[in-house]
């Protein structure tokens, strides 16, 4: 290998072109950018973020379907549907397997699709004559509280104390709910009886034939009020009604 005899002249290294050298002309922070992108992509793949690096829009997560649950659980889609909607029709072991898989995957059944299978909407209709009346406001809160505890939603309608609106609301609701609670209806018994043939009906503060009803015991209420007043020493008691 020939080297220059002049000490002032640098002899080129034979492997110079094959050596990796740091480009000091660039900002050192530039070398961290690829690493930052790599870490962000890794976080996206692990599910820690829903934003892919360099994207300006949020990447929406794909919802889990009954078909996905069936594939993971190793059963048919119809079995998944029955296990969730009609659990009594599925073997206990299979039912538990499907339910565990659905919970693990975060599967949320579509109420509309479930309704096509079960014929139920998990919704109750409530018709009141006047929502501004404190009595019916209290009834509404009570119905909603009990319905929510049982897994039902409540659709509330105000008939404005109009018997014709009451009938129209009941007939419209009958096609979309599992049952109707009709409070202090103004409609005649004939109309109420006809509505009861079209859907499950419960009356509040009104009796009509053999239709289930929740009524206030006015006689017992008066007795309790009178007993209370007498116990306080009152003897001259007047009733205005």
C-alpha cells in the first residue's frame, strides 16, 4: 500500500467510502423524529391510541359484531343470537361460553336486531293527561325508575287531557312498545277496551273491566285523614271536594 511521504498530506483510507459517519450538518433532533414515529406506530398497533402517525383524522375503531363473537367462540351466528336473546334455548355450557366471549370482546347487541328475534322492544309507553301536574310528574319519575331497574326504556307522551289525542297516541305507541301505562285516561271505556286488545295495557287511577289497574284507595285515604285529625283533638271537620 503506497502512502504519501509528505506528512502534511492526509492519506485517504481505503475503506473510507464504506464507513457510516454522523452527518453533523443536520440538526440532531432530526434523528429522533423517525424513532418518535416508530414509537407512535407501535402504540397504535397495541391499541394505546386510535390515531395513526401523520394522520389528521381520528381512526374509528371497528365495532364488534355477532359474527365476530361467533367466530371466536366457535359457534354459529344464530347460536350467539339465541344465547343473548333467548338463553333458555341454549345449552348452559354453550351459553356461558358465548356470554364470556361477548363480554371479553366488548360486544353490545343491537336492540333493533334483537327485537326482530324476540319480538320485544324493551320499551314501555307512558301516556299522561298533563305533565305539568305534579301528580303525573311524580308518576312519570316512578315509572321510569322501576322500568330502568328492569332494563326497559320509557317513552312519555302528554295527551293534554284530550281523549282523541289519548286514543291516537295509544294506537301509535302500541306498534312500537311492549306495553302502555295509561294514566287517568279521559277516553270512554269502549276506546280503552279496544286499545287493550291491540297491546298490553295497564291503567293508573282508572278502572275498566278486567284490564290491570293501579288505583288509589280513596276510602282508605279518607279514613286515615279523619283518624289523624281526630287524634289531634279536632271534632268539627269539613270536607271540600
